[in-house]
C-alpha cells in the first residue's frame, strides 16, 4: 500500500519484526544561501505550529475503541510531522537542504506484547489500513472519519540564524587568535506531534532545536543547542580551541584519584549513570522495576530530577509521546531512588511507578521510558574550590560518550581530552581518557557539587536504536577515588 511502512511486533524480550518500504520524506534544496542578517532564535509559535488542529479526533478515538478488548489494553494513534533544515559545509554543494515528512502510527499493547503499524502519509485510508493490521483478528469493518488531513506545509523558512552561524564561529575563533580548518554542518530540527487515545487527545506538542557538528583534522565535535547566537558560537569555538591545544597530548597513565567534571561532562555522566540506570526497561533486566525504589544509589546530597516541563522553551513538553502528562520526577532524592523513568505500559503493571516518561524517536518505533531534561540542584562550591579539592587529579570538561551494562552495572565514560589539576587550576593537557566503575560506586564518589548550573545538550541518546535529543541543566562535579585509564 502506498505510504505504508509496515508493522512492528514487540514482545517482552524486545524482538522486532518489520516489513519496511521506503519513506516518503520531501528532500529539496533552497537555492544558494543569501547573506544573512543578525542571528535570531527559533520563531515563536504560530498557526503553522498546530498542523493537527482540524483532524477528526473524536472519529479517531471511536475507531481505536473498537480494538480495545481488555481494561489493561493500551491503544493510541501517534501523529507526527517533522522537518530538518541543513546547511552543509562550505566545500559541499551550495544551498540549504530541507527534508520534510509526516505520518502516523497505530499502537496496541496487550500485556507485554506490542503491535505497531506506521505510515508515511496522513490520510484516512492509511489510518484505516494500519488500524486493521494492528487489530489482526478484528473483522474488516469501516472506520469512517470526517477529516484526517493536516494543514498544508508553510513556505520554506528563511533560517537566517542557520546561515549566519558558521561566520559567527569563525569570528569567535579569530577572537581567540585561532586559525585552522573547520568543517561545520548546522541543522535545525522541528517536530510536531499529537497522541490520540480511545478517551482523550493530547494537545499538539512542538519541539525545535539545532545540532552543530564541527570537524577538524584532530577532532569531531557535536553539540545540541536551543538557539544559535553569539554565545552559542563562542561555546563551539571554545571547545574547538581546547581540543586544538590538547591534540598531541599523551593519555594519562592508569590511576585512581580525584576528577572534576565540567557541566557538559557531568550532564553525560548523569544521563548514562542515573537516567539510563533508572529506566523501567533497564531495571526489568534484573527484576521488577519498582524494586529499585528506596535503594541508596548515590551520594547523600545527590538530588537528580527529570522534568520536561522545565526544559528550555523550544523543547519544553507538557505531555510525553504517549499523551500522558509530563512529570517533575525525582530520580534520586538524597542519593536514594524515588521514582524511576516509566511509560504507560510499565506503569499499568505497578502501583508505585508513574507514567509520563514515554518517548519515541519517530512514529516507526514504539515508545520506551527515557529522560528528557535532567536537573541537578547547584551546590555551594565555586569552580576554584572544586579544583582545590582535587589536586593532582584531572579536570575533564567534556565527555564523548558513555556506556552502561544493565546486567552488571558497570559503566564507562569516555573523554576526548582533559587537563591535570595543579595549584587549584587546570594545568597541562592530557589526551583521551576513560572513567571506569560501577554505577553506584561512581555516584557515591561525588564529593562536591558546583555552585553554577548550566544548560547543556547532553547529546543524542541512541539506546535501543532510538535516536533522541536529551537535555540537562547541571553544575560541575568533583569525584574522588575513581578509576581512570
């Protein structure tokens, strides 16, 4: 069937089966870029940001109700429209690339098994076909709808802030008296979504953010940003210059001692060692997820929150990707597990777990419990005080990636470079390093929390094949007695 992407069947063991056909996104170029003006932030919301306003939500809900057989069944329709605008590097073909796509997914979860049928069009015929495929044993009844046509795509955006950003980075590099080859790829990501269930329809949600990838002969640096301005350009330039000064540095010898993580590195640590460790599907690998509640996992002063409702405006959410209200969720309070990340399916099997953390990378995958915006309350230590308590250790400003083994609890966090701490300051550079340990050991090794929390794009989370942007507002951290090699 045109536009149909097939059906995914997911069992409790996480197996997927898909019969895919090519998607139908729109991939175009918008002429040679014109000279940009002053950078601007992502535009405020307009009528174009509500593409699903005129859909027949009651008709969709009635159709879903026909496939619900048991009180514990979870059924919904996920409507999605997404746009990616890319400015390629200067040595690539000129012109801004624009890709747009839209579609829907019908999901039915019964017990621990999920059926998902997705399409690459928003038309009534495809919805009806997806509904029949998910229902399986249901008779081929008609599901009449009054309207399943979103509003037309608006005209291609000017995106002046994207066009001007490479020049802003070059200016920031010159201010640091740095001149080296740098290829920049700048993208603007926008997504609109709505979830409709048998009894209710969530409001239309909108996400808008930027990603920047900078490549030099010695490093590749990627970052997520909520706006493109001089401050963002200065941050990219600062990281590139740091990497330049550390490009020939020798990796540190294996040792155990103190480390200070900058806010960006701390964001990755908390995402991997707290958020991933406390996702219901991760916890289920070792038993029932609610058994983690009350476990002392981190240092006594560690309060880690996931709160999509307090994320920056452009990525703030009021509901999750299942249409459930987003929660301010204390993952750790005083170092003790309080409320793991949970989606609707896991919440239905527990009186302790709360839904509201279901996320989807796109309509072609079922939702799973994931974090959105982590927060760690600032402490009382200035940067100089953090460094003063870590003499002879390492200052690690950024982390490349982390990996958690959910069965053993072992954790690895990798850093592209760092500096040796001498006389309460960051001294000579060191090359790539990796921090090793078990999650509880690392979190209990935190002995100092910085006084200034900063917004950081923790990066693209790729767990389980789902690529999701994750955010964090956290301060710097000092850890003692950690293993680095």
